[in-house]
C-alpha cells in the first residue's frame, strides 16, 4: 500500500474480538484480535508458558528507547522514510511510558537470547504503527517488524542493550535514592546519640563500651559504601552492545550505526551511553550485569547486618536486650495478646536472603557464555531487576516504618553498662592483664559488681578504679576510634 500523507489520530486499543491470522517463517497462526502482538509472540506464549514469571515490563520500556533510537538513526541515514519513522516513534513513545504493557505477555523462561521478547516488541510496534498509518494489522505493511522496526539490529545486540538501560533506569530512579535517604536518617540518629554510652558486644558476648552513635555511624558508613560501589559498577552498564548484530561483527548494520545508536540513546535518556569497545565481549558475556548483581548482593549483606542488629537490640520487651524501642506498627501474634514484633527488620532480612539467592543465579548464568553469545540473558535481567525492586521497596518501608521512629531505652542501656564486667579492660594497663582477669572472674563467680570485686581484690584503690573505669573515657574519639 502507498503511505498516507500523515499519521491518523487513533487511540490505543483494538475494539474487536476473536482472532486474526498472523504469519512468520513457520507459517500461519491465530492471534487474539484485540492484541497488537504477532505470530512469533503467540508461538512463544504457547511453547514457553512456564510458571508465572513474566518478562519485566522495565525491559520493554527500555526496548522502546532502543527501537525509537533506531528509527531516528535509520531515518536520518535515509534508510527509513520519515512517515514510517514517525509512526514507529509514536508507538515507541507509548511503549516507553507503559501504555502498551498489556501487549507484552511473554514469560522469562524463553530463548536465552531474548529473541522472542525482541520480536514481541517488534510486532507490537509494527502493528501499532500500521494502525496509525491506516493499514491492516498483521499485514506487515507498511511497517514490517523485522525490516523496519528491527532494522540494523539483532536480538543478540539489542536485548543486552535493553538490559543495561532497564537496569540503570531502575537503579537510578529507585534504589540509589532510597539508600541515600536511609543513610541520611541513620546519620542523623548517629549524631543525636553520639554521647550515649552503651556496652559493646563481640562474639555475642559483652565487650568494652562504645556509644550508640558510634554503632549507628557504622551502619550509615556501610550503606554509603554500598552506594559508592553501585555507582562504580554502574559505569560498566553505559557500554552498549548495539551495533554488533548477530555475533559482534556488525553484519547488516550500516557503517557507524553502533556509535549513532549509542549517541541517540544517550540523548533520549540523558545518560552517558557509549558503544561497547569490544562487541564480542559485550555479546559473549554478561560480565557487566554480573558485577552489578554482585554489588546488589553487597547492599543486601549490609542491610541484613543492620536489620539483624536492630531486631536483636530491640528484643524483649522485658526478657531481651531491650536497648531499642522500634515503632509498633501492627499486632504481632494471633495467640499472644500485646505482642509486637520487629516485622520491618524481618522483612528486610528476607529481602536480603532473596537478593543473595538472585545473585547466585546471576553468577551461574554469567558463567554460561558459549562462544559468541551468552544465552542466559532473561534469567539475569529478571533477577537483577527483581533484586533492585525489592531492595528499593524494602529500604523505603524499613526507613519509614522502623528506622525513622526508633528510640532508645536509655534506662536499659545505662543498666547494661553498669552491670558489665568488661570495663575491667581499662584496668589492664595499670595492674596488668592477669590481675584484671582475676578481678573479672571474681565478679562473675560471686555475682559482684566490677567495682566491688576490684576493691576486694586489693589490686586497686577506689579512686584509681573510678578514674580508670569511667565508660565515657573508653569510647575513643568520634567514629574513628583511638
């Protein structure tokens, strides 16, 4: 058919029922008439209806950016008419903002290159563009899913490109801001509590004192370090495989396509994307994604430490450590009235466990690059995006419903310090390790205070004990120690 002179103003949607016939190289197949997808998507639905895990929508939104950039580059190069490009670009804009999400139904468990998801978006964009141009859906005319929407590309270079864009978008928009907000609140608490002396614990046993603020400054520093690591690792995702086509050689892509595509994607996203300097590495491996997943695991490890410390320190209210009061958000038991549990901490620990598991799968998948392609891409992008998503949500809820409202049980903290035997450590420089050890054992064996045991031992007088065993003199200098 001849191209019209302009796009039609047709809203999204196909107000029809039944099926229509679509074709691919395997022949004809019936497709739901109210869906924009085509034959290859339909075959994938039938052959790979495995579990409930669908390809994340963020992948398709990112793919919309890839296909839009390609339409721009191909139109500028004279390989695509301006009107076709306009129709493709409008369809891609609708994909990018999620207006066509209902037309991306494929499962994670599909071909390892993501070919079916690539064809899913090619078919949806093609049919939507055909609709905008007044054509017949499924005709591939005047916009062909392979020849026009996929022009200059392969699944093997476009899918990893979409993976990088999707990961960076979710990381920058959600996880990094949530981590920063959590660290900021913990830093504020640490500053507020910097002069509150508490007993330290090592090996789960009593240790010398520190302040609550010093302890919490460690939590904040952990999070800041994970943020720095994420920012370091994310730079590897700026390198894009696009332009390598099937095996990295760039066959069927026009000269300069890889650079033009990276520039176009950078302009569309506002991020400094560049063409990968070696397409064989970019397509034969998943190394950049593996490094990102490992960095997410690092976030999980840090958050697990913090959440576990907080729930243990809040244990009680009468028979545990009881140093912290966590916000009481909901009843904790169906049988024990009045019980309240550290639920936000528990949720965050479970999230951390899941992310560590996700990373194990990603690392294993990353090791499966064979020759010119790592064909384990769908599980990697699914796991990485899943990890970012639950870490982001978990941080936000933990911050809002636990950390923000946490208060100190100052009476309990003082009681713990006064009962500690490990203050004896401060006596060692004056009376020696062996005499200090004897005092500690005497205090524990006879249920004496450390002061009473020290004076009873005859190794030290009361004035010297009070001078040396003052907890405030034992906490070092700020957050850096002695």
